[in-house]
């Protein structure tokens, strides 16, 4: 049985350190910092595939980022 997944098109600006894992109150300032510091001509169009166990970022069929987290109870 295949996992449900969501696919989105967006722009990849890079990554930035955050103090702790958290919700949008932690992520919003980090995203705003990237938007202000990375010139728009450096924003990379990507496809993001999100499922319950992974997040995969593709650009032109090349993995840029692959985060897999499996949780068993």
C-alpha cells in the first residue's frame, strides 16, 4: 500500500540554523531571514514531495534534500 503524499512546487533558498525544533513561531523568523538575505535570482525552483515518513526536495530530477523519519509505536 502506497503512502499518501503531497507534491508542491516552490522555491528553495537554502537552509538556516534554528535554536530548537518547533512550529511556525520558530520557522517564520528563519524563513524571513533567508528571504531578506538570498537574492531572488538565487532562488531555485524545486518540487517537494511530503509523506508521513519523508520529505524529499527535487530540482530537475536531482535530490537536493531527503529527510526520512520513521516512527513505530
